[in-house]
C-alpha cells in the first residue's frame, strides 16, 4: 500500500503567508506528524484533516514553530477526542520539551497535577531509529542552534527531511535517498539556518537535483528562478510525495 509525505507547512518561523514548517506521513496504518508548530490546527484544516486524524507525532527539536502546537493537541486529544497519540522524540530533548516548555501550560488541569504521560503515549528514543506504521525512520543529527539537539529523518531510506539546519555537506554526502526536503533561509547570513548560497556552493549537483527547499521567508518569489534552476524547487503546502 502506498505511503505519502504531505507538506503541511513550509514557512519560515516569521512567515505570515505560510504555516510553520511541519509535515505528515500518511499510511494505511496510521498518520504521523513531523513536528507541531503553533499553526498546526490551521495547517491540518487546510488539508481537510484535524487532530482526530493524527495517531503519532515525531518532534525534531524544541522551537515554537515545531512544538507549540503540542499544547493544543494535548488538550484536545485528551478532553475532546479521548485519544492517546504516540509522541516520539529523542531522549536528549526531554528536559527542554516537557520541563522547560510544555509543563508550564499542561502541568495542571481541573483534576490537579498532570504528567506528560497523561496526555500522550510517550516513546522516548534512546537509539537513532524507530519503526511505526510499517515505516522505518533513522534520526540524522543536524546542525541548527548550537548545543541544541535537532534531528532530521531518513524515511524508509527514500526521503531525507532535514528539519531546521545549517548546511551539512559531510552528513548529506553519506546518506542515500531519492528525494530531500531541506531547510533554507533567503537571508544572506544566518547562524542557525542554511543560506541559499551555502547550499548552492557546498552541495554537489546530484544532491541539489533531489532537493526541495522549505522553511523559507515570504520573499521567496524573487528567488524562484534561481531555486528552480539549481534544485527541484521550493516545497509547497499540500505537496504530496508517494514513497
Ligand atoms: Zn528551529
């Protein structure tokens, strides 16, 4: 049976024209989100989906455009849908995700104190891979904010989804994939995202020709020609990739 990657959002964190850079893996066995930023409900609605359609969520790293939607999903899964979603993340982000981010909002409810596991079935990874819904995921450490764990995903050895990262030439050259969704920023300098120039200069042709660029600013149209020539193009919301 076919599986699909759906781009729910492909905007930079400051974008007002695109949703947060989040995706979904759709399978006959269940649907998994990759990240849940603060625009997630609207992004799902745009694709005729809702929290009720989500069975699992993988978190790449703890930034608002990737995790702030978890607060809403937690409450609605528990109190509206009476549904336990599996939340998957690497153990290295547990402290940031629960104690430093979500607990301030989710830690107390009408019934008293609430734990992380009162909302989600937690799958806290100690290794660099997992399998869910007949799909294999390999966690690929990427280089985003210094000293902050961030993971891209290699999906069924076919799709590489970078999450937020600077250019990672040495890593990407070791991976085998048919298609790639890679972070880009259209600003000239950025210490935590890959600039367009860094990708143009550092990545080999055969990699660039398999790459869609995502997480871009609202000014993207003026870069369209350059990007279409050197890469597969910009990712777009509603884009579906069969794998
Ligand atoms: Zn980030």
